[in-house]
C-alpha cells in the first residue's frame, strides 16, 4: 500500500492527525533538508504507519495537529513570534480524525513544514536577549534552482541543494532569490512555490504545479534575478531551473510513500507504538515517557481523575515561565517528566523507561494526585507546589541559569520538598542550597559534578534520607557530597580562585559567574554570621568600587583589575546600596564603628592590610591568598 506525498499534504490536519501518545516533533532544520534531498534522489525513507480510527471510538482518543509553522530553536521566542509559530502540537478541535499516524510523524511533519509552512530561529548569538523580536527570523525551505547533478557548469553547484533561508520576516534579511558564493550562482526558491501556488497553507484542494503553471513560477524567478549574463547563459540556467522544479514535483511531491495500516483496538496501540519506536528512530527518553503516560493516563479513570499529561504539563510550563522568568528558557517538558521519574526512584534513561509497566505508571499518577499536605482547591497541588519551592529556593539564593544550567537540580530539590511536607523555603534551606551549588560549581568545571548521573544518585539518597526528629528540616547538601565521596583538592581551589572574576554591575543581586559563586558561596561565614538576612538578600560587591578604577590605577601607577575575586565580597543589599555605595573601603568601614567594621572584615576574609587606594593591588592579592588558604583548610580532606 502506498500514498503520494501530495495526498498526505492535502489531508494533514483535515482528516489525518497525530495521536496523543506520539512524542513531539523534534527534527532540526538540517534533518528536514536531508529528507527532501533523500526524496529527490529517490532514496528510501521508510514506511508510514496509519491507525484507522473507528468512528464509534473517536471520543476515546486525544488527537493533535501537525505543526505547520514551527519554532525550531531551544530559545523561547517573544509573543509576536508565538502568534504565528508553535512550540508544540495543538490539540484538534471541531474535527474528527479518520487516520492517526503512529509511525512516521517526523517525516510527515517535515514534509508539511517544508512545503506548506516554515520555521523560525533565534539569530542573536550568545548573550543577546531572546525576548526581542529583532533577534528572530522566519525561514522557509528553499531549493537551489541552479543546482542539478545532470548539468555540469563551472558557475553552478552541479547538484541538488536544499536549505532553509530567511524570508526577511522579523529580524532577518531576505536570503531567497539570486545570490553568489564565490563564482557559483544560486537561485533559492521556496519549495512551497510548486505546491498550489505557494504558502497559503490550505488543504483538501491543494495541487502540485505542473506544465505551464510550473514554468511560469520558474520563469518569474529566473527573469527577476540580476544574473548579469548573456542570453545563452540565461537560457541554460532556465533549463536547469525547470529540470530541478520538475524533479521536485515528480520525485518529492508525487513520490509514493510506503504505507502500513492498522485498525487494532486502542488497548494494543501503545504497545505497537512502543515497539515501532524502540526499533526505529530514537525518541528522546522524556518523549518516550510522555508517550507512555499519554497511552495510559487519559483512559485510566479513577475517582473521576482523567489526566491528559501533555496538556497539564504544558499548562505548568506556561505558569512556571511566568512565575519564574529567571529560568524561563530552561523550563520545559523534560523538567516535569524528570521530576515525575525522580519521585518514583527512576530517571530519564532509556533502559529504565523501556521497562516501566502499568504499576509504575500508576505510582507516578498517584504522585501527581497526592494532595494531603496542602489544603487547596487545585489538582496536583502538592506535586506542583514542591517544585515551586525548589525554584523559590534557588532564585531567592540569587543563583541564575548562567551559573547553574543543570535543571535536574530543580527536580532533586522538588523531591526534597515533596517528601518533607514540613520543610520551608527558609533562610537555612536557601543557604544550604547556595552552598551545595557553590561546592558543585567549584568542582564542575574540571570534574563535571553537575551531571545527570550525579543528580540521579543524589535523588536516590534523598528518597531514603530522614531528617533529625524535632529539628528544622534543612536540605542535606553536605551529606549528598559525602554520599558520593566528592571533595576538592587544594589545586582545584587555587585554580578556581585564580580564575574567578565578576563583571556585572555593582550591587546586582545575581550570581552570574560560576567561579565567583563557588568561592563566595563557600566563604559561608560571610552570610551566615548575620541573623537578619538570608543569602538571597546579599549582593556581590566590589570592595574597591569599579567607579574608582581610574583613581586606583593612578595611586599605584599601574592598571588594577577590580573584577578579581580578591576585590569581591557579599554584602546585604541595603548596606551595599545605601551605606557603602561607591565610597573607598577604608572610609565606609570607619563609618560603621569598630565592632561592625571588624565583623565585615573578618567574615569576608580581609587580609591585614589597610584597604586604601595605594594598597589596592597588595590588598587584592593578599586577600586571594587568604581566601585560598581558608577554602583549602575548610573543604580539602
């Protein structure tokens, strides 16, 4: 049995949809390009498996649309982009599916995007804000009309080429049409121009352009290109373009795709789906877990609790992104599914997930539904609120994603709060987590401590851990390190201290450099000596203010780097902004009074050198040596 590509394109999101147990679309732009290249060369791309839904059972299935306009990037785009492009498949409304695709989604959706839709990607580079429209561009899949393997010219590619090209939408520059790479001519035309006249996204009555209609489209591209060529060359280039266009219509749009069909009962579909994916293209582990949950939870009714995990998780993603914008880009389905797996003692490993049975899925479901510790009106309240506490703890500690980009830490903290209902987002927990992350960062650059494997081991320890009776419940960060026998060497500490620098604005209450966070987080007396503030109330402060850099250099007669760790300390926000400000260190310390001045210098490891402008270089160097000795003495076993 076979069906043409054009048949699928005409019926996608009209009669043909995706079942809820399918994973998300995950192919990247290069994979889409390679699919079209395989088709035009008549390479096999595998069979499509259809599930023909029985009309009487339509209401039993959760079905979803194929993606047409796709966000092909890990960065979360601004709202104007999301108004046109989708991150995830949307649930079908007001239509009844006749066919659900249980194998071949990535290929069919790639064809749909390449012909009828497009993608949007982030082009801002490292460090640019992804919420600004100027750093996004819309792209369509294009073919080089001047590239054909049967036409060997010095000024053309001599082979088929497919590439996503910017259309000039949002912040991009239009890359379609004529261009040259060195001496090679290109004429980039969207593939969709050969399908019903372009990108209207219609269905049902769509057609492949042939004959005169095809020639007119190609002629328009060739005639408007600034070729700077004689008539003979232009004629030859038009011949190549017509050949490429005809190959697309015959080899791609009218290609016969091998098709399998099943009308098995719903109860057998999850097993069919699992076997197809285990043997075929590899879904990511979190997608496999979501597919397993979608194959079972929506149909497992117990006390009226019918759960669609895909929809619920998407609601949580939107809610958490809004509530915790500091980690907006890192909040995704993988986080919630890892947290779910952690709560039952497993992880997102393919070897683990392949053996999950219905009993384990029931256990996960119970974890979602558990509501005992919270008197509230929302479903899944304890599951949600425990993970919220994890985010609150990290964010109120001042740690941001540029420092700690290992999201399993949040799942780990979620397990801690879930299993300890009386634990609060207290000063003690903020400080314990801050020091735990600092210790991990001290080692992570060279030993990769913040890994999925370590978090998995720590999760297992936490599930067995019991707090001391009648004592405040505090995250056992130090015990976790001891359980793995992890400790730094003296050389590790010297290396981190030597490299730690901080270039953010003075007074900014955010720890954005891994080495600085590690060092200041491990000088724990600097923030635990105060009973009136928690770690989240501190700023990274320059002892010699950055605004005084020129004066410092003039006093010494050489340039002094004031961003080194020897010139950085933790100070409460209020003291930093209202008392210290940009004063010289010896001036504001004198204003504090002897007792407070001595405390500040002691807990922040000041050397026995007066912090005057002429002593800046010696002070910073001596303080780094003192910090190194302090950390070695305290943390090296």
